[in-house]
């Protein structure tokens, strides 16, 4: 059971020393913030979200692939007690929450905390200092997010604020996810194995996970049990057996060649009313398209930030993106309409549009209409721009222009013009020569964790750790506070099978910050001035987001600005795409790209440009949110003057002392960190509040974490 309470009290914090506030975000108030308190018990249960049984991570033993929704108001305090009753370590990251003043609570193993071992608990305690919006909480360790460790994090709208007064009060949470019928941890083990046979340019990893078997809407979907198991998964006994509706597939094949199991989500509406839909992609790999038949959607926010409203008939949404949309329920009373989600860019032959898996839910109208609303206010008082014309009539889900998403406000004057500095992010798939594993490194660098086993943030605050790993050579970008940076994100193909010309649409997430998305373009980034003169940049009203996608290739198109070219057209017909045998970057190329002296064997397919103001000190993860790529090390870190971070909270110090030790961290370095930076209340060798859950067996916990710890060490990553 979830214990939840919200109270407003006039008291000082009980742990005043554990509340940290950076100098840039300090607030003085006599009134404590309103508290939203949640207890989450994470365990592994057998569930069947689409009628196909398999083990997964669930919240509070609910038996569903739908985690608790955390709700808080701007300025409110969240106290989240996470107890790990699963048989693997976990952490929780609050995706989209900047943690300004609460940098210790970001939930990234190797950067801000050690994973929570089995039978341990940890309390995340922070104040939300940002505007209303739709965000996510999810696991940030070994693809636990894909196994079910996720939910929504909603900063509620204040309808007394004129900005949100015309938002509908009725809302639906629309959680889209992709779903494998094999546990992610088993698929990850295969993905990170050393290939038995290495072949340059065409070497196959031992067990590539492939595309998910299904898509889910709010943790529900249908499944045909007659689908061939070996075709879907291959013969790999290490993955074990799963079951279709409690009956082994191998027992039922041939008995029932078309047995549909599972259930569909139902959204009940009343004709004449308006609804706010919080649409979120909680998947691991699938770019998705979302629509409601015979209905339009008005987009009013992206990644928790207001945008100038525009109306579409379908919505593209990449992994970890969030859109708030308004639905005008103008269908006929008593009628039912399909709510459709389908995949994009990852092609196969089993989808209705040639894209891959697709699923539907139902939008069901009540028999009687509501009283028709008159003088309805438009979102933010604006008339939405109509973008419903020009959709492909045959495939209505395959066109959405990312430049339609524009900022609610114009770009601030101090962010216009050239940036203070430009940082390049180039990602490739290749075999790492250091350990012969398949990786997606950034700038030819595979990030490594500190050998002490401790997170970088407390090490850097304490002036400890391996200094050779705290810089550019380890994809840790040293950045100055209150400085403006442009990040150029290049999209390269999968270099390990060049003849396929495979291209992914990488959704990049920046922790601790939002940023302005300035533009996209084909090929290699030509530089700020050239890109601007070519009309590829939006310097007037770019969207302010925490996610940006690097697409396979985006071209200017007169009226609409860009076209997304389908992958088969790109790889076979477009002249700016080149075949290549793999990356060949020099050290100068990594830093100075696109310096004309930099020689690249690989030509990028496209680029995205963002502008970020480094206004939040700390150690912040930057990574591709395609979870297989993240597991393969497609990540880096913004290191923004960590000495400016506030004091270490007491609960956090207990976590370092107990949980880092349980995960095998160096005890001498740990003791030194706590001595230098830990709060004075902490009894390093005493018992002032252990983080073990009741009944914990530390020796058993240590044994349970051993395999996962070895996998992380082998990967050489801070997190995966």
C-alpha cells in the first residue's frame, strides 16, 4: 500500500542540515513546503500486461506494468522512500526534474549515488523548483526502466495562473511503452557478452535483443499466442521459458493458431467536453506515433514546457519525450474510436503501416452528451496553428514536423548570437578494442567509472578519485557555471554492419537542465553562421526542452521547414549519405570537429543543435535514451563546478556508508569522503539510521548484487 499525505505546516525541517540549496537557488521562507510523501516497494512478480506471462518489476506488489504516479505542486517537497525487494540493485531518477539545489538526488549510479542493493531502502528528499509539467520517474540501473520500474511525475497546473486557466480539469495519463517477452536483464547479459567470433565490419554480437514484441498503452495490450516463439526470440535456452496466458506456448501451438489474449485500455469520455492528455513514451527503443481516429490533438506542452499551441491529427513521440495535448471530444455519443500507437523508423513487415508493432485502445463515448461548452478559452489564450492539412492519406501516422514545436517565449536576448563554447557529441556503434565488446561510445571514448566504486559527485566535492577519469578523456566535459554552450549532436550509422546503412533516431537527454533546440540539418554541422544563413536554425522562438532527437536526415522544405525522410529512401537514394567502414577520429577531431583538418572516415547522416545555459552546478549525465545504446555506453557527463554544490545531506551520507559498501566500494576512500564532506551527524562506524530494510540479510544482498556488479565492471560504464 502506498502511504501518501499532503500537509501544509509551519515548522522547520527536522533535518535542516540535510536540506541543501545552491547559492543561485537559495530561498528564505518561514513556511515549509507542502509535502507529497510516497512509499514505493519494488519487487519482481510474474505479470501479463498483454496476456503473455513473464517476470517484471512492479510497484507495491500491484501486479501491473504501471507504477505509482507522483504528484506535486511547484515549490512542493517530495519524500520518496524506495525499498528494494527485487533480486537486483536499483536506483530511481526523476526525468525532467532539474534537482536545482538538490543535486545529490538525481539517482544516477556512478555519478550521484550507489545503487540500492536488495533488501535496502533509500529516501529521495527534494523540493521541486520548476513550473508545472509532465515528467517521469524511472530506474537508471541496468535497464530496470524497461522491466517496469517507471511511472509519471506530474507537477500539477495551477489554474489560478492565467497561463493554465483554460486547461481542461479532466485529464488522462497516456503511458506508451514497448515490451519484450524476455526479461531485460537477460537480454542485457547477452548484449554485453564478448562476441565468440569477432569480424571487423560484419561481426555479430552474441544475442542482439532485436525489436520489442509488442507496444502497450497504460500497461495493456493484446497478443496473438499463435505467433511463432522461435521466430520471435531465437533458440537461446539462457533466456528461459515464458508463458502465454498461463499455458506454455509449446503446449498450445497447433491447438489454436489464432488465440488473442490480453486486454485493451479504455478511455471513457463525454461528447462536448475537453480533456488534457499527458502522453509519455516510457519505452526503451521504439520511436512511436500516436493518434485517435477522427480526432485532432492540440499540443500545448513538450517535455514539461509550454509551447505555442498547434493542432495535429497524429503525434510523433520518441523515447522519454512527453507531450501535453488537448482533446476536443466531438465524437458522436455512444460511439467508439480507436486510439492507435505504432512504431516509426524501426521497420518490419508485421505492422499495419509497414513499421512494426502497433496496438490500439478504445475511446468510448457516453450515451448522453455533455452540455456544450461556450466561449471556450484557447490554450494560453492563443488560437492553435492548424497542422492537420498535408498528412499522408495512406499512412496518416508517418509525418510530423519537429519544427512545428516552437517555444512559448522568444529566445532571451542574452542567449542570442554565438555561444561561449561549442561541444560536439558524435556517437558510433563499434567493437571496443579494449574489451572486444560491442559499444555505442561517444567521440570514440568509452566512459569508465571510478575504480573506487564511488559516485563522481562526492569524489569531486571531496577532491578525491582518479583525476585521469575526471576530464575530456572520459567524456566528462568541464563546464563553467552561468556560461552558454552549444551542443552539436551528430547522428552516424551503425558502423559494425556498414552495408546495411542502419540509422537510428537517438533521443538525447540532459540531466539537471532544459535547453533551447535551435535546429536540425542533414550531413555534417556546417557551423553556427552557415547553418543560420541556410535557414536551418530557429533563433526567434525555439522550444525549451530536456530531450532532443538526432534524426536520420532532415532537409529544408520551403513551407514547413523540414521533411523527415523514411529510412529506406535515405539509405538507397539520397546523395548526402555515404557508405563507410567505421570511425577513424583523431584526438583533434573529437575536440575540434568540424575543423577542416579533421579527417573522418564516417560522414554523419544529420545533426541537431541545442543551446544550454549551464546554471546548475553538479555532475550531470548526458545520454541517448534508447536503453540498449545507454547500456552500450552512449553517454557523457557535464561537470559544472561541483564545488558549488551544497552540503551532503545526512540520508545521502548514510547511503554512501551502507549501500556503497554493500556494492563493494573501496572502504578507505569511502571513509575519507565521509570524513571530508559528510555531515557531522553521521556516525561513520556507528548506528545512526541504517539504510537496510527490515529483515535485510546483508550477506545475501551482497551475493545477489555480485553478478550485476561484475557486468558493470566489464562494461566499464558508470551506469547502464
